[in-house]
């Protein structure tokens, strides 16, 4: 719990959760484009989380492999479960305990929620839909260490690992391209929530971990150009997000096929900038960013049901949800709910994890 934190990664994680808060505020409280373009691209906060998770988890696995240390699947999965399950199960219980207030038009089976498979066949408007991203991550956390262990045991050449990674990204693009030609664009629920349509967004983060641990010379050279990485990442992310949001471009095959992957690659460049000591993103410590980053998982889980409950009350009382004061108060309520979950549930289990599985990593995940 006292692991050294990296300012740049905290800033990116804080930005990611702010993006998610904005898009869900528009969807469940104001029901308007309250934040303009920033609200339109708020969905990309999840994509940023994917890249950061890919790097942080990938770095745990790759650093061990690079040092010739054995990867214990038992320890890895135990640490992941202690990190993710307690918060998740508390919020899941709330959805089932208060179905009238929180249920959508339909609800996945409990066994799907318990096995992180509810994203399969998930539709917009169902119960606890924002848990779809947890499904993608948990499925990824299951596959990545097993594949890595197999490659290490077989003493596979490094080029094979890179080939598999690139092929996997290409597979994600191919899936979205075929879905688009079958009249299902990228933001259709069966593509947007699909494991096959979104898993490739964690891989650019894994690529950073591979560079850091197996290509140290190239990685060190990149780290010397932090400002260039920051500018390139911002320009790339802005351009791709504009194309995806634009009515002139978002109906094109190439945008639907490559859009999510290019967003992830752009965010990976920003992640490299966050890791570079020469970047403003690395050196700048934004007030509150570290705390918001620390609470981000709990806030992600809690804020949407809080927004739903408050939004219904605002509607009943005919209170304008677009005034600055209302936006601040409602958003603060969502963050406060996440902070409570973090303090009461996540912190005790993270302390248990730290005692059972001490880690020297720079940033806990």
C-alpha cells in the first residue's frame, strides 16, 4: 500500500475516471451533452484504463520473466482476486438487493456475474452494464499469464511473442471489420461489449512492458524523448477520437475496424510519456490526482448506481442537472461513494494482500 507512485500514471488514471464520470453523468443524470466534445469521448476513459492495466499487469509478468524468475500462477491469480473481487461483489450485491432502483430492462444470470462472462450477449440498458470492462480485464488476466508461462517454458524466441501480440491486435481489428460489414458498427452493443472486439486494447500496454524488460536500450532511448512522446500521444489521441466521434468519419470501414486499436496505441504513447522522467506528464503532480487514481476502481464501480439514484430524484424535483453546482455536487457524491468503498472494503483486502504477497513493484495494481 506504500508502493512508490508515478505521477504520470496517476494523472492518466485520474483522467480516465473523470472521462467515465462525464459520460455517465450525461447518460444518467443530465441526459444531455453537458460537457460537449469531452462528454462525447468520455467512453475512451475505459480504453485508457485498458492500456494502463495492460502495462501494469504486463510489467509484473515480463519483469519476472526477464529476470529468470518463475511465475507462480497461484500467487498471481490470488493477488488479482484479492484486488478485484471484494469491491465488485459488494456492488454486485447492491444491484441484486435493490433491483427496483438499480435494475435495467433485463439482468444477466448471477452465474455470469460471478464468472465475469456477463459481457457475452450484453445489451445497452441492462443491469450493471459498466461491469463489461471488468469482464474484459479478468478474461485477459486469465489468458496473459498462462500464455506467457507457456512461452517461457518452451523457451520461445522473443520474436514469436511479438508476432503473437501483433497478430492478436490484428484479430481484434478483423473482428470489428467483419462485424461492420455485417451491419454492426463498433458502437453496437454486440461489438462494443464483446471480448473479441475489445481485448486488443490491453495489448499496447503489454507491448510497453515488453520493451521495458526485453529491449532496454530502445526503451531507454524512448525515455529520453518524453516531451515528444507527450505531444505525439496528445495529437494522435485527439485526431483518432475526433474521427470516431465525427459523423463524417465514424461510418467508414477503416474507422470501425482500426478505431479502438488506434485509440489504445495513442494512449500507449501517452503512457510512455508518463513513464519518461523527461516529460511534463511524469514530473507534474496534479493536486488530487494520486488520490483519485487510488480510488478509481472503487469510484468506477459505485458512481453509476449513485448517479442513477440521484438522477431519478432530480427528475422528480425538477432540478436542473446542468447547473455547475449540481454537476459538482452529484459528481462529488459519486466520488464519495467510491471513496467509502475504497476505505471500507478495498483497503482492508489490499492490506491482507500486502501481508500475504509482499511486492516491490513501483505501482500497485
